[in-house]
C-alpha cells in the first residue's frame, strides 16, 4: 500500500515538473510519424520555381506561332511576283524554241534573212543618230545647233514643196514649137525623165513644178497647174548635169521624140541655175501630221 502510494507521488511530481513523458497523450504523439499535409494546403503551383526550358523547347517556342512583320510580308510578295515573272518568261522562251524546232528549213532561212535586214536597218539608224549626237555634243551651243538643223530641214522641205527659192548646178532646156505640135503629155514626159534622173527643183516658164503639178492642153498651148504658158517652153532644172542631160538624149527619149514633132530642143549647162518661182503653201484638207 505504501509502495503504491510512493509511485503515485512520483508520477504526481513528474507531472508537476512538466515531464512530457508522464502524460500518456504526449507519449503516443512521439511514437506517431510526422504529419502529412493535407491536399491543397501545400505551396501553390505558381509559387513553385520555374523549370528551365531545354534548347528544343526554346526553338519551338520561337518558331510557333509564326510572327510576321509588314516588311517581311512586302518582301515575300515581291519575291513571289519575281518568281512568277521568271516562270512566265521561261515558258514563253520554251514555246518560241519549240516553234523554231518545228519550222522548215525554208522558214528558218526566211526568218534569218528578215532578222539580218532588220539588224542592218537598225544599224543604219543607229549610225545616223550617232552622227547627230556627235554634232550636237561637239557644238559649243547645243540649242543653236539644234535650231540650225531644224532651219536646214525646213529649207529642204520648202524646196521640195516649191515654197522656197533654190539655186545650184543643173541644166536649162528650151523647146521651140513653131508648128504647135508639142502637147502637154510630151512636156509631162520630159518632167518625168528629169525627176527620174535626180532633178531636185524644176521651173517651166515661171511656174514651179512640184509633186502634184499637172499639165493640160489649152488652145494650141499648154496649161501648167491652171497657168497658161506658150512656146518657147523654157525648163530650169537643178540637179547633177552629168545625169540630167544624158537622160534627155537617150535613144527614143524626150529630145528625139520632140524632134520628130518638128520641135527644136536646146540643152545647156550654165554655171548656176536659179529656180525662183514659188508656190503658195496650202494646208491639206484631210492629212494631218501624225505627231500632233
């Protein structure tokens, strides 16, 4: 009985001095494992440290989704257009090559001849333009040179049109018709022979002969562009005398035909021929310059 009381007193003293082992609950807690936190009570996922990305993950993340800038889109469109144009050009060349492969030998020869002729014409035109360019470049005043060339061209056209007087080497031809047998067609044949021989300006009895001049018979005389002229018929012709005079004297030509009609023909070569008969410049009714 006394021993039991002593044990109870000892337990009471241990409890009074705070000995945890004297409490049954403390002894059980010490023997249990550590508490496991309940689900949802641990640290949140966003609070966990981020895992480093691998090289492949970084590459995929940089390429997808694709990001395009305005400049990249423009460059892509330009490259597409260039590629399309090259494809069309290659297809066109292929069609041309196929056509040439199937052509006959005669067609190929004709094509080559046409190409040679076209090349020669272009080469001649190129040389003419080169000469003009050199003249303009060598001139101290290009504007003055251009005006000079324009004025010279206008004078040349004026001579051909009969609106400008002209002078130069040539011949004179006088036809005496005492019998009245010379007709308008004979004078027209003489004009045609002179033009064919290179005549540049012609005047008959004070009437300028141009491209649209006509001859007509009129009461034992001749009418030139509506102007009545009488014998003797005097021709002033500017051109190369060595070509003009033989053209009139060929067998069966103008001089021989007029002599058969009992007319007298005299051809001379003066030092200078002056053709001063002028025509009034007329505006065409329908024709207009293609540059307007």
